[in-house]
């Protein structure tokens, strides 16, 4: 089921399929007859539509969110993030079946994937309401790099994707909401507030299962997190941090503040919402 989502290119079809499979999994769990986890061979890169054009981070055009076109570009960037998040969550389900995990692990990531599908469609609806659509603008080609870098390391995947990249969403989303509040645009405000509220749980799933694996293997979670982020994350962690929401998601300040001082020559993805 996860691989079927990953190999579907069109965003609306991908998310519809993902939501269907999530409902099937959740109904089986509620009935007390969970589906077997099984084995799968996910693609290294998920299927993608012909548009948007994918550009390197340095080639992405600068946005001016105070203008209508800038606000459309901001929503387009968030839509691209959410579509990648759909694939990231189905990928973690399919890719690491060699690591024995409780069924709760699959419950959490199926739920997160379902949320991300909803978020993508909310962004698409907002774009269409503003006379645009997903694919009308270029997007960031580097979004999948973290998945490729951690394709053989579940610890690394949990550290970098939910606990770094998705945690960054908690830092920047309030500022995005403020942009649309100043413009008086109700639909994007409501959609971004929904995303902001639900992303906390996705970061929390990462922290929860990272700590669970560390406990199982007798590792210190903070030391392991620092080591893995330094190994796999191509950049620095940049303040300001939303310490309240990060704490709510189970990530204390001593996890991320020590990672803010590193080689500035390294390419950074954090802080670039595309």
C-alpha cells in the first residue's frame, strides 16, 4: 500500500490513495484485525508530476510575501513541502521493515501521512482559490535529499526528518500565518493554523520512536541525535526556535541549540521553506 502511494505521480491522486489506505489500516486496527506489515521495495525517489519544475536551492526565486504573487509563492512552497511529507511518511513505513517495530509505529506514521495528504489538499485549494495551482511555480529539488541520505538508517531518518526538518515547520509557520492575517485572507489562515496544530504530533512521533530505539539499544538520545544530525544534515540549525512547541513535541533545547554552531560553508536547508 505504501509503495502504491510512492509510485503514484499526480499529487491529488497520490493523496486520495494515501487517505484511502490510511482509512483501511485504521479500520482494521479498530476492529482488532491489523493488516500484516509485510515487506516492500520502495523506490529511491517517489513518482512526481511533470510540474512543478524542480530547481536547486540556490536557483529558487526570492519571494516577497507582502505581495499577492509572493503569498501565492509561499503557499506553493508549503504545498510542495506537504507533498514531500506524504511520501516521507509512507517511505518510512515501507523502507525499514527489516527493523522490528511495534504496530504503534505504523499507526503513528499512517496517521501522519494521512494528515499530510489533507494538508497538501488544503494548500492546493488555497492556491486554486487565488487563481493558481500546484505546479504553476518552480519548487525546491532538495526536499528528498534527507530521505536518500538516511535510506539505510532508521535512527538517522527519525533524527533528520521529523526532529529537524518538520520541527523547523513549527518555527516558521506562525510567521506565515501572520503574513496572511495582515492580508486578511481567511482561507490560507485557517489552513495554516490546521497544519500548525497537527504538525506538532508528527514531530512528537519522531521524538517518541527515536527515544524508543535509543532505549532499546542503550544509547543516550541527546548524544545519538547530535551525532546523527552532524552526519546526515547538510547545514546548521538556525534560530529562532519555537521552544514551546518543540518542547510539546518532546524535543528539549539541549538537543538543538548545540547544533547551531557549525561550518557556515555547508549548504543549509533549514530556514528555506520551499
